């Protein structure tokens, strides 16, 4: 994996023209696919059949982020359609270690997400079971929110724990990522960045992706 990965979020894309919208981010490292159920978060986006079609036509790997209840039941279904990575929320998983192992057994990278107010410390001992830790830098559920600087100390603590244990785990951040905020997130220890409106809202998404890489580096 690159030292800096940009994953544009299709939450900010034109849902009527998803295939062409995927083509606009062909220079990205992956596409971040937000699955919301109007229960775990107050928004409803798309589900398994649509993700399966996105997987069939996407020029880049799928990074699926499940903001749904009953993650233990559904996360393996998204791995089965071919997603490169599947991230579940710690707050929605009954058995996160078992779930992470099940995802990894299929060849899918296992990610676990934490809401802004969820402490990382209770999960430090299980970091070795994961490929990616997603620290939300906004409240999950809607795009276009402003970056929460209060999450930076948590990113730093997680990064220190990962370095201390010499783990190949990467830290992803999601929410309010711009050419300005990506610098602070990168300095704190994040290396994978989800960007929605700052990419899809640009006249040239490819240049926006390149600009974010430069800023993070």
C-alpha cells in the first residue's frame, strides 16, 4: 500500500451516473463505498445489490464502509462480492475479533471504524487482528461535514500504539478531508484518506486527488 492513499467517497457522487462517476476517479487508490441503513446512522444509501454492480464496473478496488447494525451478519456478504476491504463499526459488532478473522479468511482486508467519541484504548489489544483502523473525523451518516480536530489526539495515540507493536496496520480517516485538513491528519499518523466533496466537487477530480496526495506528503 502507498504511504498515502486517497479513497474518494461516492457519497458525494452523482448516484444516477455511478459508472461514469467511478471513471472520474480512476487515478485513486480505491473508491470508498458508504453503506448506511437509516438505523445505525440517520441516512439510507445503498445495499448489497448495488455494491455488487459497483464492484463489476469500478476501475479501482472497493473500500466498503458499513455504517449499519448487525455488522457480524452483513460484513461477510460484502467481502463475498469481491470488495478489497470491508470496514465495520466497533459500535455495531458483537464479536469484532471473530468478524475480522472471518473477513481476512476470505482474502478481504478487515477494517474497524470508531465514531469520534469512541475511545481507541479498549481496542488496542485487538489491533493485530485488523488491516485498517478507521477513525471517523466527523459523525458518520452524512457527507460535507467539517473536520473535527478533537479526533487528532486519538489518531496520534493509535499511531503510537501501532508503531510500538510494530504492526502493518494503517490508519484511515474519513470526514472533512481537504487539502488543508489532510496535512493535520497525516501529521497525526493517518495514511489513508477518504475524501468526498473535495474530490467530486472539483472541476478535475484527478487533479484534486493528486493535490491531496501532495498535501499529505
